[in-house]
C-alpha cells in the first residue's frame, strides 16, 4: 500500500476510533485507490486525502416533538455536508434509532464518490436522526418532520444542499419536510428536496430508481460473463423501496426473487415475487412499517423461517443485500462462498464488512460494490432536480432510459478504471477509483481550502 494512503488510514483509525462505520468506509475506499496515489505524488503535497476524509461541515441539532398523548420527546438530528467540489451536497435523510455521527459520516463519505460516478454535478451529503418511525402515528411523524426541518432549513437549498429520502424517510416524510420548508421560507423551491410526490414536482420512477438501477448494473455484469438475466433466481435482504424496485424490474425482465429476508426472518417463495398482487403487498408492508414477513407467507402460502437468514442457500443465482450496513459479516460470507452462488451484488450502502469482502474476493464470486450498484437512486434524484429547475415533467420512458444509460456508464467507467491500473475485473476498486479521480481533480483545480 502507498505510504501516504497508509498514514491517512492509520490517522483516521486513531482519530475516529469511536466511529467504526466511518473508519471502515475510509479504509475500504482509500486502500483501493492506492495505485492512483502512486502515480500522483502531488496529492500528498496538498494533503488531498486528509482533506477528503473530513466533512466540509457537520450539523448536529436537537429535535423536540410531542406524541399524541402530549408527551415530549427529544431526538438528535444530523446533516453532514461532506464534499461539494462537483456540485451542491446531495444525499438522503435516514430516520432510524441507531443513527449516530459515525453512520452519518460514513454515508456522506460514500455518497461523495457514488454521486461522482453518476456523471452529474452533485456533491456528497447525508443526514437523519435517531428517531424511529416504527409504531408512530402519521401525526407524530408529521410533527417530528416539521421540527426536524425547522432546525435544518437555514442550511439547505436547491443550489446548496438537496436532501432526499433514505431508510425511514419515504414519500410521506418528504412531503411533511417540504411543507415545513415552504412555510418557513415562503418561497416555492421544490428543488430543495427530492423523492417528492408527483403533485408537487416529484419524478416518475423515483421510488423504483435504486432497485431498477441495480438490475441495470447486474445486467451489464451478466453480459460481461456471457450470461443473461432471464430465468435468474435472486435472494434479497430487506423489503423496502429498494428491494421492491429490484423485484419489480426482475419480474419485467423474466427473472424472479425467490428469497426475501426481514430483520429476523425470511420467506422462500418458489414462484417468486413476480405478480402485481405480491409486489403491492410487499410495498404495503413497508408503508405500514411492518418488519415481519409472516403475513406475506400466510397470504401466499410459502415457507416462513423465523429468527433465521437465508445465507448459504444454493438454489439461487444471485445474492443482493438490500437492507442495511454490515449485514454480511465473516460468518455470512463463509456461507455465501460455500453455497457456490456466482454473483454477489451489493445494493444497500456498505452491506458487507471489510473482512467479509476480503474473504469473498478470494473466492470465485463476482462482486459488484454498492456505491456503483445503488447510484441509480441519487441519479434519478438529480434528474428530479433538473426537471424542477426547468419546470418540466419528463415521461416515465425518458427517465428510465436516462437511468439505464447512467448505470451502463457507471459500470463501464468502473471497469475501465480497474483495467487502467492493472486490477483486472475488480469492480470494487474500479468504482472507488473512478469516483475518487473525479472528486480529486475538482478539489485540486479549485485550490486549497
């Protein structure tokens, strides 16, 4: 490993020892861009890497809200504006009880390179709160969103920072957030948030975009291997918007999701989640904030396994983790390798621990990294921003075609970057290098600050 890269990684480990997710993401990205730094000694002269791993700014604020019984609750809100070298900060808001500074920083750091891969002018940011929407009423969620935006609105704008949804933040929450922003600012700036409803500036296929984009990327991987997507059986974790989009696009292309897991269970549907009835049922589960799949198994008469995960099953062709960070550790990775499954396509942000990734890379698995695979979500968010700026609404076909072109370009730029630095078919390193070079070039050209 390049000496400067190693020094920066070790410095981050020492300085942020209490932020494991952030350190993990720094180590994963920087270790793979070492060949680039070898041929660009000027990066060390301007201390580019230490500048790159520090957020430009990080807001932390109190969010106080009342429940339906009049009880008062206090949560912690965050917004990390990580890097704006190539455009306004762009990244989702996550409402989940485990949200902390480490998770927000890791997500913002990853978002910086993911956004660069899209080829669109958007910088990296992320935000959220340790608020758990599960079990809350609509009115409670509305009051929380309004108070969260009251603390945040001064620091965002269509040309400054454009939040979107993430885990725990869907169309309902975005609507409440935008309503409060409009109330506070007194202006029509619907480009300040993406993932909006179609009635006030949202884009067609935005809810499906991350899942659709992941399948477009998978299709390029399969073509490279002389393979085809038709007939493939897929196992996914999670059943939110991302997994739903994956299921929907696979069904359209003649493949099917046969395994779906929740936090503490999984179902095996041999027929696949392919019909409109099944897809709509999955979507309704998430809308109701249900975290168990028992009702799906009961309704559609398929296998239900409580307190288990499907890792190690061999009757699928592709694993696609779509849930949350670090859901695949070393033990899960061993099961995946032993299963003989050929393709491991990360969809959620950093779903695999670094030691698990190393184990998977030593096997014959073909691995695709999340920052490339799931970039379609933020890509269509950027397209939503464009439509808002132009006061136009594009057709579903136009948005989907732009998304598909974007994912093909992300795949190709990642592959070309890996090959340029003699890394063969290493899509992980290729994605990191391609995103890094764009951000690094912009930072260097704008001077030291």
